[in-house]
C-alpha cells in the first residue's frame, strides 16, 4: 500500500480526480480524520472537509508509479 496526500479544494478538481481514479481497477481510500471513504465515490468525497489535504491510500504495488503519475496534479507535499 502507498500513501500520499492530495488536495481537492474545488468541485472541478473533485470531478476530474474521480474521472481519473475510476480508470484503475485498484482500491483507493481517502482518509480525513476518523473518516475513511472510497476514493471513487464522488458523494463520499463531498462529505469530507476539502479545505485541507486528504490522505489517499493506494492498495496496489504493481502499477503504483503509473497511478502516481496520473494523480500528480492533485498530490501535495
């Protein structure tokens, strides 16, 4: 499993993120405080506090580099 922090601070970013992430068959979780939701769920994402970075857990080791490349615009340090 790989973990990165992402920023989804606008509606357009959330829609684009979900469109990108649904192209992969892997499982993804977003963690914000005590909440863990499926990163492919646009309704779930909107239930989180999007004003600060969110932790993204990628449940895959095989194509993690490809996934990180696609998600680069959303990743924050």
